[in-house]
């Protein structure tokens, strides 16, 4: 897993080069990931006196700590807002960082029109320890990183959801609508339900609508996308402890790997462009594609009404489907295809499956 707060520390280090020797020469101990480093940074920055002309000297930068801007807003297109106990940092022409709605929220935006939003709106309470990081150039609208409550995108419908402990990281350029990364409430993705401790990480350029990585509507869901997308990406939601890792480029709208509507599902896709792995409507299903040198898009689908199913495409092109039953498997390799139903008496699906070969 990516240590999002570690990335935050790196962002603060970079920004520290521009806010004066007081920071550069202050003794700052590197804490481990379990410590409350935001409180330490808050204490450090609280006593700084920043010249008003710093931001107007050619660099658009704004830092907000506990609701206080550290730089002048005159001729400064970067904006940052924060609540008590929160930190927001924006660097770049039109960059925007917002950390509100609770305490321990952190937002870091770096790039032209970069947008990072953590927690909730300023009137919220309880959206705590959310982290949003957006690094890249955005055009279009509502692109970037969003972690926390549904009202971050203006969704105030009943049941749209809240989120704490969520992490959204978007590194790359976005040109569309809601491209980037989303973690937390289901209402961030047009649905509903709360989402806590969800993580979405997007590395790559996105166009179209809803491209990137989204983890929402459940707890401890994880979505990772590392490729170019067009109205597609990686989605984990509708349950708990679901994981999707998509290492392909999805250039056909609607394609992408998805996991959810159940618990403990896992999908992985590393294959030709538009290869997808999906695990739906069940628990503990696995869909897996490993074909990094293939020539034709592959697909793997597991679950869809069944539990403990496995669909895999290994080092060849093809479509594997293990759906609608318990302990169903479909494994496609260059040496042949194995499909059927494993025994379920010993309680160890993978060991039972391996015993068949």
C-alpha cells in the first residue's frame, strides 16, 4: 500500500523550500506512519511570519493551516482552505486545495488547475483524517482527487454518504469530467453509502468521464489504475475489503476493471489495452489477468452470483469466466484450459483447486 501521509510529508518538504529559512533550519524529526505528523506540521507553521510579497513574486502558491492563509491572495491564483486541525497546500496556476469538515485532513494540489479535496465542506464535522493529493494538469471540470464526504462534489442528497480515513491520490493529467481519483462516500460516484478507510490511486492521463480510480461505498476498499483511460478505469465499491488493481490502458468508454457488490473480492489486470478483470455479486471471488506481452484484450469474470470463484488468464489471450456458483474455476493458459467446480469440503479453495492438477 502507498503511504499517503508519507507522500504528504514529501509535498510539505518541497513547499518548505519556498516559505523561508525558518522552515529549512527548523529541527524536524521524521516520524513513523503511526504518529500524528499533521499536528507537528501545524505547530511548526503556526509561528511563521511570511512576507506578503512572497506569493506575488511569480509563483502561485497558497498554504492554509487551521483556516489561516500563509500567503497573500493578491495576484495569486492558487487557493487553499482548511479547517481547524487541517492543512491544505496549492501550487500552480489555478491550483486548489481544500481540507475541511473534521480534523487531520490534508490536501495537496500541484499543477495548473490541480484540485485536491479532503474531508467535507467547511460546515461538516467528523470527516477526519482524509487525504487528497493531485499532481498534474487538469482541464474540463470536477477533475482531481476527492477523499471523504459526498458533499465535496456538491452532493447533499440524503444517504449520499460520509467518509473518514480515506486516501485519494491522482498523478497525471485529466481532461474531462470527474477524472482522477475518488475515495470514500458512495455519493462521490453518483451512488450512496458511507465509506471509511478507502484508498484510490491513479497514475496516468485520463480523458472523458469518470476515468481513473475510485474506491467508495464501503470500508477498506482499494482501487489502483496505472494507465491511460478514456471514460474508464478501476472501481472498488458496494462492499468491504474489495481490491482492484488495473495496470492496463483502457481506451474504450465503459471498459475497466471493477470489483464490488460483495466482500473480500480481488481483481488484477495486466494485459493488452482494454483487458478487464471483474468480480461482482459475491464474496471472496478472484479475477486475474497476467498477459503483459499479449496482443489481444483479455477478460476475466468471477462471481456474478457465486462465492469463492476463480477466473484467470495467464500468459495468453482469452476470456475466463467463473460465475454463478460456488468454487467455480476457469483457468486459461497457453498449455490449455481447466474449468469446473472444486470440492469445498476442506475449506481451502486454492489448495483444493491445486489438487486437481
